[in-house]
C-alpha cells in the first residue's frame, strides 16, 4: 500500500552486479580471446598503488567501491604489448575484493592464513560456489592451462597473488620461481610513480612465462609443485603430500582442486563486474565445469536466448544415472549424496527445508569425519565441505539462504580454535549447526509468525501466493488465536504448490478461496493484506522469490493493498539485483509445455526439438521494493529500505552466532 | 463499495448467519483490547493523550465542554478515575497517578512525564538489587503503557528509559545505590534533553525556511512553534497559514502565539487546505509519533494535508524529537489502536448518525519529504535504521 519511493533506496552497499557508466566495458565473457592489450580488468587498477604492500584493508564499505570509483577514470600510464599491471594497484584491488569477506571473518589477518582465504573464496561467491573452484590459492601457479586465457590477467593476478603472500613466504622461497618472484615483488613494492626499469619488467615477464610454462607442462598440476609451494605460505614440504592425497581421490575432489583454474582472472574481474555465478554461455568454462562434474548433464538443445548464461539441461536423465553411481562415488558422503538426489528429484523444495536438509547432511559428514594424517581439520574439512557443496549445486543451484548457511559453516570451521581436539571440534561444529537451525530458522519463524499475526485483524481477507511455510504458519497461528479471516490462495502452473497449502489449511478449518494467478486482478479488490514468502531479500530491498510473486505484489500495489513479505533474516543477502534475468534458475521446460491430465491440450507435444521454439520455465523473479509495504523478519517489522541495515548490523552476529 | 466477486457474497452470507462483528468505531462500542487490563480508565475509549492535548492547547468552547461531558459522562479533567493502586514494593504508590501529575503540566512533553513517573518509581522502590528494580520498573512501565495505549510518546518514553536501564552496562558495575541515583539523575535530565532536542530541531530547520516563504502548519505542536519562533528571532520574513485544527482548535492557539511574535498569520478552516495550497511553499507539521516505516502519526487531518501537498509538489516537513520514534508499523489508517475523542458539532447529533471520532491519522512515508529530528535531518527511510539501532 505504501509504495516506497525509489529514490530513497540508496543503500550503502558495495558495488555489486552491474556496470557503472564510467567504467570500461566489461570483460568479454569468454576469456579465450587474444591477449587484449587493453584488457579491461586491469584498466582501473593503477591508482591505488601508493598504498603500502601489506595494506590493512580499509573499512568494508569504503574499500571496494570508493577505491575503484576513484581510480577508474584515471588514465592508464603504461601500455606495453603485455600491458603489465602496475602491481601496487592490483594489490589494492585484491585487498579490496577480499575485504568484505575479511571483515566478515573478523579478526584474522587477511592475507596470511591460507585457511581463511580458502574460506574467503567460497564466502564471496557462496551462492554458486560450485562453478567456482575451491579457492585453494596454492594451486594457482600449477593450474593455469596453456592457452586460451587472457594472459595478462592471469599474470597480473599471479603476481599479485605472490605479492600478497610475500610477507609470510619470503623465508620459505626456494627454486627459480621463488627467486624470480622475489625480484618481482621487489619491483612491485616500488611506489607508483617510480617507473620500473626495463630490466625489472623483463625479469617479471620472464618469471611469468616460466610459471606459465610450468603450468602448461602438466594439466594435473602435479609437477608444478615447486612453484606452487613457493606461492603458498605453507611450508613447502607439506604441500606435495597434500597434493598427492588429493589426487587419487575421485573425480570430484580432484575437480574441485582444479577449479583453481579460472580463479585469478575471475578474481580480477570481480572487482569490476562481479558476476559471482557461472555464466553458462561461456563455452570454455562450461567445458571445464563439465569435466569435473559428478552429475552428467546434457545441455538442452533449444536454449532460451536471453537466458543462455544460466544452466539449461535436459531433464530426467541425471537421476537414474546418479542413482546407479551411488556406490562408485566414494568421496561423496552418503548423507550428502542423498540430499543431492532429493534436490534433483525435487523431493525437498522450499528454502528452509533445503537449507535444513543440507545442514543436517553436513552434520552427518562432520560426525563421520576423521582428519587424514598430516592434514589439519580446518583446511581439509573446508575443502571437503566445498566439494560437497559443488556436488549439491550440480544437483540444483543453491539458494541464497543456503549460501549464507554454508558461509556460516565454513566460517565456524575456519574459526575453530587450534587447541581443540578433533572430537571436540566436531562436537562444537555439530552443535553450531544445530544452533543455526534452531535460532536462525525455527525460532526466527516463530518470531515472524508472532509479528505477522499482529497484522491480521478480524474480517481480513488475506491473499498468499504459492506455498510458503512461514506464511502457512502465520495463517494457522492467526486462526488459532481465533481471528476471523478468509484466505485467498493464488496458485500458478506448473508447480501448483498452492494446492498442497490449500489442502492443509482447509483441513485445519480455515476459510479458503483458491484461484490461479490469471484471476489475481479479479480477486485482489476484496483482499486486505497480501502475505508472501521470499527466497531471499537483497540489499536494495528487492525480493527474490517464486516466479509470479512480483506479479501478485504489483497487482496488490495497484489496488493499494499492503504487501507483507515474510522472510527470515538469514535469507538476507548483501547482493543487489535489479532484474530476474541475470541470476535465476530454470526449471524443466517440459513442465510448461505439457498440461498434466489434459490429453486434448497437446499442441506443443512434438515441437520440443524444433529449432525455433524455446521454452522458458523460470523459477524465480525479483520484486522491486516499491511494491512492498513491509518485510517481517525475526528482527521485527521493517520497511524494505532497511534491509541493508539488518545485513550490516547482523552480518557479524550472523557469522558468529 | 462495488463488489464484483462471488466470494464476497459467500462472505456476506456468512456474516449474516454468524453474528455480525459490532462496529468498533462507534462511540457506543464496547471497550477494545484494553478491557482485560487491570485498570481501564477510559470506558468509552476516549484517548487520554488527546484529552490532555486538548486541555493544554485547545481553545475549548463552552458548548464543547457540555457535549464532551455528555459523551464521556463526566468532566474531562477527571477522565482519569481513581486508579486501583498499583502496589509497588508493598507500598501504595501509583505510577499512573504520578504520571498524570506530570502530564498535567502543559510544558512537559508526554515522554518526559512518563520518564519522571518512572523515576518516581525508582525513588519509591524498596528493591535491593538491580534485578528487582528492573522488574519493578518493567511492571510500572507496562501498566503505564496499558493505561494509555493511544499515546505513542508515552510508550516510546517508557521503552527508551527501560532500554537505558537494561542496556547500560555501567550500571552493573556500580553498587546498587549509586546506580539507582544515576538512573534518577538520568530521568531528571530527560526534561532538559527533551527541551534541547526542540532547540536542535529549531536550529536544523532554519536552513529550510527562506525569506518570503509561506508555511502551512497544522494543529499545535511545541516543536513547530519553536521552529517558527526561532525563524522569527532570526529575522526571517515569512508568513504562516494555520489550520483551525478542529475539533479542539489547537490551530487557534498556535495563531495566537505567532501573532504575539509578529509573524503574519492567516487562519484557514481545515477544509481550505487544498484551496490555499498553491500559495504555500512548505508544510510544517509536528508528530505524535514517528513509526518504523518512516511515516508519522499525527492529529487528524495531517494525512489529508500531506496528500494535497504531495499532489501539488510541495515539501512536507515533519518536526519531531527522536523520543517520539516508536516501534510501530501501521499498514493503513485502521491499523492502530483507535484513539477517540468527542467531537463538538455545535448542534445535537441524532443518535442514528455515526460520528468518526478518531483523533489521529497515519501519514505514510512517501508523502513526507524530510523529518527534522534531534538526530539530524532525516529522510523517512532512515527512521527505521535508527530504530533498529536503538532497540535491537
């Protein structure tokens, strides 16, 4: 009812998502082009390099956007063929891009501990980690594939990787790579204005080439250990053994290691145009992702043009395939496997249910976990969880709430005190997970129900769309309180989730009306409140929810009916999204082509493989904040403009619980 | 209303068969949610808050008094019946009584009165530990709040003070007596804080009042008066349109005050707002409460004025102290505890005629331009941010 003016929604968030006008054009999606001398990811780097090498990250909000905004318009001083980035600038950029997660992680000195950065990589992309490698920084040097990549960006990130490590690693450096790296880092520590001499530049290029050659040598990355060791802060000795351990392990683990492949350019890109998701129109990456995938997916033949960046697979084939593989995949924990299959089959749906199932599977994993010899629980478990997560993503893309939960779990693992014994550590992790489920989901729901029920008055007509478990609880609770109201359930094909809700509500004696979304404008005028669930709420107040929600909210707004979004605070996300195109999930196209139970409606039956037919079954949509009157969360009832406040104020608590 | 849907017919049938819900908004309606509280001082749901306001700022005519008496059944001054004494620590002492004493001082803001009343609770308390004291205070503030659910600043004041008591960690390390005296001191200071807040708001708003501007004000608000007074003292040239502010005619009082300051004033009847809006450069209103959405709850008519101003692209400024921020989130006009007051129409109204007696309305945030508070000049969306930081 109370539309909130658009202009007020200027939350202070880090710059995420889209291109700002004064930035250079975004990097081409494919990294395979010829080494472009103007490679965009680097072009905004030079300004920050007056900062000291081991920079303490400035406060979170300032760091990414201010630094970049300030820098981007500056001219780029050097233009050599291999336009080597000025190191300092890069470093700043990296620090910046690490920043949000660092500050979320709390106290840990940002650049020194490998474990924390392992976490980092995941955290920042938690919503789709699978398409991103485990950010095992150790593997960078080894994992560059020979060709196809934009060399400059790889190099630059490689150098900065090393520089970042420098303070820690200097004593352990060995071998040629190490020496070269050192010269390089010397050159890099120069202030911005002082031009690097030709010799130095030469040396740097040489080193980079050497590193690349080493990487090219073996795809598996095994012999590249020397450079790899140099690039980590871990003792050189430990690195190889760990690597060897990882190798024999079956595909997924190895795959997750190899995911380091496209990390550096990715990291570069992130500061400018951070598409945290796998872009499925990027052929190279799709190929790579396929190689490491556990689930064999065949791509749909007629992919919808506008949504090529989202995974579009043929349905139906994966489930039996995976089931048959059940006993072959030893690295996968059965509990995780089960949950993954359930996701794939659609047996578990709904944000909370999926999240709880996943967390409980991880609990099983942790219970059964024992640290392999010569490994630390913190790191190995993080990597393991990471590989499980990527398996789950292959089964079905994660929701943002699950991303937040994974972020929480990894943070707990990373923050385990070293003094704990293994059993104690496992114990504490399990209880943490339990606490997360209880406090952030179960209790939060109770609080939301209390709050929302206070907005139900006698004589109200409440409309809900689809089936949201929180909304169901609210309706039942209000009914228990003896309030007199009527419910309108609006539903839509193909999922028809509302029918299940309708059944449950009618069984409890509520007075219901059931209709399809086609009739929403007809039914809306008698409605007095609209209660909607959400998959997640983004920082600009946008509500990301089941497709159709936006339509219902807009109609309600047009009829001046207040729209209440009920959503637990752990589903809040600092990302900003303006439309539902750039990140979404595609469902089974057959589901919309076929009308179940109607044999006479079969017009598109034989058209599935026609070239000029593209079936689009979107799963989610984004509702802009002006159509939302209120968000009911466990922190109370807030206007949608206050989402960033909750995200900011409780992110820390959220991570620490 | 024009009903198109068949489901409405269903609805209607149901209502016909079942007992119709009595219209709660008529004067004769039974008491609402407050019925179950211990003491229910206003059997007719007459808002004590608005009664006090009327008593302090209103220009009351004699026939109004007569009608009010008829409606309430007694003289408005003793709307507050003798309370069943709230036993605090076994000693006869009533917060509500205390509160009413303070409230009857016209210059004291409602929240200040509430906090002074709570200070009196502390003074009279025989608690020996901080926890005991806290529980006592909690009880007292709950009874205060339930005594007058319509007063937002009373609720907000109680909440603020309780929050100070429970959250101030310094209190835990001191011995009990010094903590107690610190609390009392804090409560005593609150009046000063409230006055200071008004000064700050007046200073902040000076930048927005320019020479030659016409300001429309609605009702009587101490903060708005302070703002205008300061502007006049700063030798700004402006004129003021005062609405009449029916039914208690608080606008007349404001125009009197402004005339004393030699500010050119024009009185409008409440329905002449749209007529004169094109001459107006800005609308200035106070607030009884600022709610979490960033909207305000204020004297009846504010919403209307804000709508007119919005449609004519005139800025609407709200002056409100930060202790009026309340953790409320009304979704629409009816989504608040009803605050009713008797209305004088000059002639007797037949009993069949319903009278809308609500004393306040809710102005949604999209019709407000800026809020002047002692926290600074805020856009409506910041209110929620401040509230989250304050109360969570």
